C-alpha cells in the first residue's frame, strides 16, 4: 500500500468536489482528508469503506490495486 499512489487516486476521484463536502459525507475532518490526499496518512479500514462508498468504487480499486 503506497501512500503516494493512494493520495493521487483520492485526489483524482474528488476532482472538483469540495473537500468539506467529502469530509462531511464520510464523517472525517477536512484535515484528515487533506492528509490522505497528500500521502501523509493512510485511512483506517472503516474510513476506507466510507470513502469507497462515497466515490462508488471498491476499496480494492482505490487502496490496493
């Protein structure tokens, strides 16, 4: 699991959607989302599930492929 690859995928998935909206819908802080998108941190498993559901993607395709 490479944090930089995950960061790139999350940033691409978000596109023009405001970070605040994604964070609110996924019940995480904006700073946590920023950390994930900048490759500083990798989300916990429950957050991975919420992000995948929000983006309508599989956890596998975002975090492991």
